[in-house]
C-alpha cells in the first residue's frame, strides 16, 4: 500500500476540479510527495472515463483495494466525485471547504478520501487544506480529550462493518461493536 508516511498520495480531478488539483499537486511535488494522478491532465482532455463520478469510483476502488492509504479528489463542488468514491467499501470520504474542516475530517472522522470543490475553494486554501489533512491522523491534537480516539475509531469500525440488510433486520438499530463514553471537554491550558 502507498502510504502517507512514505509521502505517497492518490489524486484525481475532472475538468472542473483540474485547476485546483494542479495547484495542490504542484505544491505537494515541491514538498517531495509522490503523486499518482488518475484524472484529467489538461483542460483539452475529452476522455469521458474522466467524468467526476467515474473518477470517484476508480479512486474509491484503489482505496478499497488498499493500493493507497488516502486520496485527494477534486471536481466542481467536491460532492459528485465524493459520492462516487463513497460507493466503494472501506471508503470514508468527506467534502471540505476550509482548513478547520479538512483538519477535523482526518483527526475526528478518519476520512481516507478528501474531496474539494474548485468552484468554492481557492488554490491557496486548497493547498492549506491538503497540508492539514496530510500532516495529521485520527486523534491528532486531541490526546487530551478522554476517549476521543477510541470513540471515533469505533465509529469508523462500525461503519466499515455496516450491512444494510442486517441493520434493517435489526429494526434499523446499529449493531454495536463496543462503546466508549465521551463528553464535551475543554482543552486544558
């Protein structure tokens, strides 16, 4: 598997996300990242396999098949490509439009696919979002919060184990894999 620790990332963009993807990829390459790009490579590209949902499915499959630990995806809104990726098992995708959201997507939700929309995210902001996402992991910065990591890891595990037919047969109740108490806490100074 290509990992964040080894500075390896999967990226994809459709024509609408292309300009934002280019800015982020240029920055990452300057920082020594190995970038695998499976999307549009120029604004003249007319390959219909590079439609946002098809790219999302392809990137999601590469995460599901454990070829890559994480991916950065780009389209006009971030939503269409994210929906495609989310169809693949084991993909936890999020759409973000700010640095705090990008940070929380990984630290609190453990997303392995982060999508951005070029219609809403400026290139500089996209770079900062990517930096926050790639420099952190589940629980980063929340070590002071009792059960923060365990609570959020449990949510990820339950979502990975989720089967709709079992959920439906169980009266639409989630089968618990465990429980961790958590409450809002103030960060100590």
